[in-house]
């Protein structure tokens, strides 16, 4: 059994349950993926498989080492490669196997990892929600951070001080999201809640209950 799949974020919408309540949901295209390489405990120190995401438009320019890597696995070349752990059982994956969205089940909990939207360089009001200074009565202190440290002691700025800088574009994992619906034919996964990242961004979908050996 494999821990999860590579997916793409399609977007967000809402569904209604039996009680008539609106549920915010994220639609993900999960897979299909191909097993390109296997890692073993004896050789590598852990059990894992390297999966490639099969895309509608395969990459055109591929260097020979990467092409040879995919040729060994008898799979189509891909831009996206990620490792996932697997547990030894009767469904142990082999090189060249196609992994589909049916590894998940309805009502199952998953952890989804994505890269949040980049906002560029931002000040402390936008980045850290500082209140800011007075907006009128001759004030010239509006969106500045204010003092960032002490004077004579300790004569330095503490680590972790909230200051202006790059906002967003971080790796974020949202845990225990519930699967609402699975469309096996179209490789679609509908989960309750929001997932970090913009439309079309790559995400990793992992079983929340997966036990690592």
C-alpha cells in the first residue's frame, strides 16, 4: 500500500450535504502516477517508491540521463517526481505500476501539502497584521514597524523579530482533510476544506492514517 499520490489543484467550489448545509470543497486531480523507482531498507535505509505524474502534455526537451531513468521503468517522461513511503503487504508496488486515485476511500482523512501563493515583498501590516499608527492629526507614522530592538542591552535584534520581507511561497501541509467524493474515471478527488496553492499547482496527497514502518 502506497502512502499517497501526486496531484494538481483544480480549484474550489461548494457542495451541499443531506442537511442542506454548504460545504467548502477543494477539487484535486490525483494522478495517474507511475512507479519509476523503488527504495529498499537494506540498500537505502527505508522503503519508498518514486512516482512520476502522468501529464496530458508530456515534456518536449528531456536530457539523456532523465530519459534513461524513465526508460528503465517503461513509463512516459514527466516533469514531476516525488517519493512516497509504502507498507509491505499483498499490494506491494512494482516498477512500472500505474497508481490511481482508487487507493483512497470515501470519508478517509488525508494530509495535503502544497506551496502557498507568493505575495512578494510585503510590509509588517500586510505580512504580520500590525495595527499601524494614527491615520490623521498630523501623524507621520502610518505603516511602519516601530522599534525592532533594545538600546544598550542586548544591542542586537532578536531572532524571529517580525519585519518586512517575502510573504508567501512556503511549503504548507493541511492535515486531516475529509474526502467527500472520488471520481475514479476522471482521477478527481473532492475534499472538504482549503488547500494551499494556486490553481494548477502541484500538491502531495497522503493518507493521514498511514503507518510508516
